[in-house]
């Protein structure tokens, strides 16, 4: 698997775009466990998925994007399917970022799961 090859290089940041699309349920669960475990060990992971259940299961911080713009950032207890859908549908007020956050952090998603940090 290509994921194992990437992990062999001990990256500080792992960018995963739809990592479980098109695989069976068992393999999907194993990949999700691996992702959460890596985050708990301190690896930064940018996790991109169109499956909201997966996002809620794996992420503690979610950037909600609409029309190529970050419209909200949800953290902790805010990370629910309902809140994500509500934010997209309602087009939450644009997010303002402090100078220390910088534009390079747009879309950043951190793990471990809420309450584990």
C-alpha cells in the first residue's frame, strides 16, 4: 500500500485526500484507526474527505470550505455532521484569521479526536 511507503519516510505532515474512497469496510476501519493513532503520536494530518461520518470520526478540528473559501472552523464538540451541514447550508460568516495564524493554515485539520489532546 502506498500509505505505508509514505509513512516509512517519517513525515511531519501527512496529507490524505479521500484515503478510504473505494475500499471495503474492514480496510476503511483499519486506515481510520491508523490515522487517529498517528495523530495521537503527534503527526500533523490534513484529512480531506467528502464522507461526513468519517470526518467526524477522525477529526477534532474541521475547516469548512465553500466556493474555495474557508467559511468556518469547527472544533471539539462543534464537529458534528449536523453542524457541518448547517454551516455549509447557512454559509457561516467568513472566518477572520489572526496574523499569527497566517494564510498557510487554511484548511488545516488537526487530530487527535476531541478530548484526547
